[in-house]
C-alpha cells in the first residue's frame, strides 16, 4: 500500500530521525537515492559517463539534495553543472561537494548546449504557490529540446499537501521522493506533473504515525479484500444487490449497472425500473420487479440513480431506497434527487459517487473549484453528508465522514471517460457492498477493478462502457494472481 503524509508530519518525522543520526546523514541518504535514480534514467537513454546534467538549484534542502546527488554523478564521469536560482542561499555543503567532484556553477542558461537530464531542485515540499516568473522562463529555456526532467521530492510549483497547482509548475518525467509519498504526488492536478514515481527509503518509516493522511491500495491489498465464495455459499451469502436505474430515455443505464453488479460477483441482482425488458434480454439471470423498490424482495445493498431521469416516480424511488436499512449507493440522477437530511440521518451506510460536476452541485460551488481542489472537496462532501464519498475523475478519491485516510485509486485511465462507464462502476461497487465489504473498502476495490477493467477492455483501442463491464473478469483474475 502506498501511504502519503502531510508536510507537517514529514517534517516532524525527519526532525526526530535526525536527532539519532550523524549530522548531514539524512541528506546523504536522500542524495544517494536521487543519484541512483538519475543514473538509471541516464543509462536508459545512453550512459552516465560523459552525459550532460544540469541542476536547477533552489535555496532549501531540496537544492542541497540536488547538489549532493550532482557530486555523485560527477564522480561517475558525468558533466554536471548547477544553475543557482538564489546563489547567496545555496546549500553550502552541497555546493562544496559538487565543486570538489568537478562539477561547475553556471550563471545562466546560455551556451549550455545539448543536455541529457535536467534535475529540478528549485523548491521542495515546503513551497507554496506556482513558480516565480524567472524560474518558469528558465525552465522553458533548458527543456525546449524535450530534455528529460527529474524532480527532487516533488515537482516545483505544486502543493504537496493538497495536489493543487496555483500557477506554473514543473512537468517532470520522473519524481524521486524521500521517506514517504506526499499527497500531491498521488492527487491530480499535481500528480499529472510528477511523471514516474520512485520512493527512496531514508529510514523515516518508524517515525511516521498511524494513520497516514492518504493511502493507495495495491494488488495485494485489493486481493485480500475480494469476496470469494466458500463451500457453504449461496446467493444470499454472496450478496443480493438491488439496482434502481434506467428510464425510457436512458434504458442502457439499467443494462450497464446490472452488468457491473453481475460481473462484480453478486449472488443475484434484483432490478427495479422501466428497463426490465432490456435487462432480461441481455442478462436473463437478473430478477426484475416493477417497483417500488421496497416491494422487490430481499437485498443486502441498493444501487440507485444511473439513468433514472427526472420526475416524481424517480424521486419516489430514491426516497424509497434511502429508507431501507441496508447499504445504499447513490449515483448520477439519484444525487440530484436525494434529500440531504435523509442521507445524513440514515443509520445504514450510504455511498455517494459523484463526478466533479455533481460534487459541485452537492457542495453549492463551481466545478472548477472541485477539480482544482479534489482532496478538500471529497473531505467536505463526506463530512457534510455523513457518507462515504467516491469522487470520480482523473484520480478517483474515496473519503469517509470519520477520521480515516482518504484513499486514492491508482488504476484510473482516460479510457474511462466514456458514456456509461460510471453506471458499470455503480453496479460493481454495489455488488461489493452486498457481499459485506465496508463502504470504504467496497468503493476502493470497485474503483480499482473498474480501472483495470478499462485497460483490459481497451487493449490499446477505444473502449465502451460494455467493454469495461466485460473487462471486470480479467481484472479480477489479475488481482487474485498478483
């Protein structure tokens, strides 16, 4: 599991560790890992010996890490030059080490020639706001030939704690981070600037508290949560999920939500709505009912909202489902039709699955604010509605009303930006709720499998929502196989 901590927590952990280490040891560890990563990147495109490396060095420890790493590269035969953005505040020990190893300091970007690597050590995890204008201009100049950029700890100009980007920021090909991940490396829009991530162990682990601020499940974590039938399982032990979806205008939403539920391992799916004929034609194993949902029969979880449309019957269906004493997932049109106070006062779990536009409507804010501050938005939604919230998007986030780490889904892909894929996710996650997974786990596992399924369904070609549904089986197998 990838775990991320706030800047404040990282600073405290570093301070505690440094009390037990010789002076400068922590920076030496970071620099050693950074130099190794630089060397790997250089070898991928040629070799370390004779390569040309430019260090963009700021005034903090981040710049010191770059300078010490540059000294290591210089000793391996690389031609290393440093451009100091604040010469009077450059790290003295790191600068001395670079010069002693044969590195050079340059006054500006002129006559640098062709570069093999640019190391971004401009600002560190304590930086706030975007890059200054001079740094932006410098960066554009030295990377105009598409020179690879490796960022130290965090791309300069992004917000470490929130993933927000206010102004210009470095777009790195790779980022080497130390001790632990930072939230901004995992959450868009900042995550889009980070490139390939590499974590360097500097011994910080024992100093980091529980729980982290953010976590991202990996294969083993998801495999441990997957509900697998036992010898005594029947359809009720596997979980029966009710699906209230579709309308005359959007009959496909019913089919796709049911597909997600069946592919997600539900023991049975009870469908309620006007799309019964379309559902049965595609999935004859589904159980259909004209409604209301409370009369459809026994279920262990409900999914309500995809393609439901407007009108009194849709509103009544949402209210009827929210009155049930089982977990409920509300998506799409159901989010517009729900009564906020009803959600807040439910005793059974509720999962809300908005995209940015729907989240903005629930919060009474602009979509752009949600997209720019995804972490704050998902936390506010969870607290305001006392629900588990899965905020869909370029990085899907899952938050609870209680004080647990926000989860970020690492399998998202742009192939999911297709009509109906959210309906599949709703059914899939609903099936996991019905199987007995806790809401946060069901949402996390559902998002993880959903992303993998899109990759399987696409096979490098355009993907449809039905392709995503069909890819869930392969995603499930991949996770179980590790």
